[in-house]
C-alpha cells in the first residue's frame, strides 16, 4: 500500500538535510508542504497518486484568493514542484503532476522603505515587547534578512560586531553593531527565557523563533503603528536607503547587506533619490 503524503514529507525533509540545504529553506519547505497536504486532505486526497495537475493549480489559485502575494504563492509552488520531483525520483509517482503548473505572474515593483516618522512609530508601538524591539532595531541598524535574524546565535553577537554565518551561497560577513542595535539586543537578552537553545530569538517555550512567527509579529506591530502597507522585508530596504542618503560608500553597504554584486545595491540609489553615492566607511544610525 502506498504511503500517504504526510508520512512521506519527513522523508523528503530528511533528504533536504542530507543535501545540506539551508535551515531556512528546509523550514519554509516544510511549512509550505504542510499547507499543501492540508489542502489536499480537504479534497479527500492523501496519496501521491491521487494528486493531479488540476489539484495543484487549484492550490495555487486558492493561495492567491487568500491574498497571498504572487511572489509568495510562487515560492510555495517552488516547494511543491521540488517535492513532486522527489516523489517521482523515489518512485512514489509515475508522472510529475506539477510540471504543467504555471507560476502566477509577478509584477516587478520598486521596493518600499519606511520614512523616519514611520519607523519611529514602529519603534514606539513595540517598545514594551523587548524581543520584537530588538528584532526591529537589528534589521533597521544592520540590514539583516529575516532568515538571518531567525538563525542568529548568541555567540554571533560579540562586543561591537555581529557575525552573520555562511549559509547557502552566502559567505560569512561581519556587521558593526551601533549603540541602538546593541542596546536593544542587550535589553532583550537580559529578560530572555532561560534555555539551552543557541539562538538569540526564541519562543516562550525556549525553542528557536520561526521565520513565519517573526513575520507575523512584525506585521501585527505594523498594524498597530498604522503602517500596514509595509512588510518586515521593508526594514532591510529602509536600512539600505537611509545609509545611501547618509553618504555611506556603495561598496561598503553592499558588503554589509550581503549583496553578491555592487550593482544590486546600486539599484537602490533611485529609491534614495541620489545621483552619486558617498564615501563614508561608517554606517548611519537610524
């Protein structure tokens, strides 16, 4: 008898770990595929061979109907396609039902960034939540990605420097910790739950804080600050834009945020409203 999808998912995750996929990718794939399996269960389908192209198209369309951004739906579809390819390779599927499923059309739009008034409002509303305040401050002052926030370990924050470990195709990099970032991080660590977890940001139960929980928390505080048009990723964009405005060297910013090419960082100059980058080798303090 064929194994159901919910029993095959842990085997797929174990294979990803064996292939040394990044922890953030594995975490996202697990969540996305659990969402797919739950959707298929509502359609009374639990086995791989019951999964049809039309079911996966229906899943994609349901995501869009639930107001997931096309980019988010496309990312989830990537997880589905990777899972289906694995099922076929392992002999659980004869044909891959995801091959003919098209990604939703993604309109390319300019990144968004918060004004000083807006990110100060965000600071104010999460001031009573030391963990959230530290996350917001770190992203604003260092330009960390949300995955890097989730994977940050306590031993990575020492003295005046934050170490971002090598992951996937990203090499290790070091980021200066200014006073606001260091202060917010120190305040949080003083009240952080006692735990054996090596990670900086943890849940009340002492487990590492998942990316989706970080996103949900920041979204909630953005609602309170009445800036709900923004997302957690816009904090990283705000860091880049404010440093460009502050006259910081383009190459220096590129290195800090982990862009592979300076040309990627250069695209933000239009957002910042500047024609020529500065030469400062010190980050701005937001």
